[in-house]
């Protein structure tokens, strides 16, 4: 059973997350021929203060951008 794990910054709506799961499932099934019923998708949301790029969290980057 394929397992797709998505990590993203928190903030997407329930509808957006459902669409992500649908699209990833369809793409994987199309590319591999695996039945969609056997494809699992997990979406993990990471708070902006827990994810960093270039040594700065996204929360810090947001504060800098605001002023």
C-alpha cells in the first residue's frame, strides 16, 4: 500500500487539504496503475514557528516582512 506524506505550513482549509489528497491519489494511481483504494495520504501541518529556512523560522520571516 503506497503512503504519501505531505508536510506543509499550517493554514490550509479543510477543503484545500481534501483536494490535495484527491489530486495526489489520482496522480499516483495514474502513474503507477495502483488502485486508488490502496493509496494512503497523510497531511501534516507544521506551525510557522516550527519550520525554518536559511536559519529563520517562517514566523520570524513574517515579522520581518511586516516591518
